[in-house]
C-alpha cells in the first residue's frame, strides 16, 4: 500500500519562479498545475505546483542536464516514480522522486522516465524559488507546511487502518 501522487498537466493558477536562489534575480510568472495526493484509506487532497524551470521561464540556454521540455520527464506509463521523504537542508520537508534501476544500485535520487538524461534530486518542495526541474509548491512556507501536514495525516490514517508500508510513495507525472 502507498500514498499516490499525480502531478497533472491541468493548469489551475499562477505562481512565480526566480532566476537565482534565495528569491534573487529576475522573477517570472508561471502556471501552476494540479497535484493530487491520495492514500489507501480514501482521503484525497489537492495542491498547486509549478513545473517550469529557469531554462523555460527565462530563455536561458538549455544545459544538457535538463533534457526534453527542461522539466522532470513524465514517467513511463507502466513504471511510476517512487518517492521518499527528506527533511534535511533549507528546503525542509519534501518528497524526492526516484526510479529504481537508474544509476547506481540502491539509488534513491535518480530518474530518467521518458527523458534522455538521467536527472538527480527531483523533488516536490517549497516554492517559489529557482527551479531546475523540481515541482515547487505554491505559497512558500505555508504551502510546504500544509503539504507536510497532509502527508503526515495521510500516513497516519493508513497506519491506523493497519495498511502495510504506508511510507511508500508512488508518483506519476503526466506529459504536458
């Protein structure tokens, strides 16, 4: 059993990203996309995330690490990404996506999906910020804290219902 996350191609609003870290540099308005989270116990929650990167938003030349569309590539239909919680560093609570079998054995931070390039450290984390392919939650600390509370609640519900392995995350990224 697991928590499922679907990052859709449905535009639902707007947020912004920055050209530099720590809310520095140019600021650009970008669309937000619906992210649906649900657990095995039947609870569903929605959030808004950005999918655009500094490459697409600011017209920067695309370095090879970005790949098609400069974002996290969609997963293969029969092979969703997996995820795990991280809490270290300035971004605090977040979910890091990975694809088993990509990179070194035991990898928990690399993915390729339908892209050409292996990507590392693709996460769902607080935003707005500088994006290199991550999914940035809207509303900065408030958005991240609401995301964390939701994930904790969904995990607790599944544990309370005696579901096995509720800490596993299955993540699907739709093509835009």
